[in-house]
C-alpha cells in the first residue's frame, strides 16, 4: 500500500489588524455673533416705533462655505410683519463664520434670533 507523504500545514498567521476607521471630523455650526463680523442690527421700522411694537423674530439661515447667507427663512414671527421684514433684510446682508468639518469650511444652517426692543 502506498502512502502519500504529507506536508504539515504552515501555522496560521494572523493577518495584520486593519487600521480603525477614521472618525469623521467634528462639524461645527455657522456663527454670527463674532465681533469682527460687524453685523449691524436691523433698522427699527418707523411704524413699529410709533405703535410700540416689540418682539423677537427667529430666522433659519443657510450659510455658504464662504460665510455669505444663501437663504434666509422666517422660522418664527415676532407677530409683526414690519419687524419680520426688517430682520430678514438685515440678516440677508450679514456675514457669518461658516460651518466647519474639521478645518474645512462647509455650508450649514444656523438659527438667528433678532430682538426688537424699544428704548424708554
């Protein structure tokens, strides 16, 4: 009876561990309150001053990677169209610190409250 020579199997090698998946860079939201941006308050509409209207308008602003607003959307009204319109007009001309993914500037959304309060 013929016997086949057997070659012992090579010891199993552990394959090198795959590097862990890189964690995505953290994302930060756009900002509008940095002092160096010089974002002026909106003009207080004359009709609102005469009638004593006050309130807070909330705007959702889509900020491009270059810091300019792309879209300004009324999120919550102050209760007065004149105040809301003044807020939208002002914020449309503002500059923002764009959102970031790590060190890269990216588009992002930010909610901006615009407060209208009469001085006594």
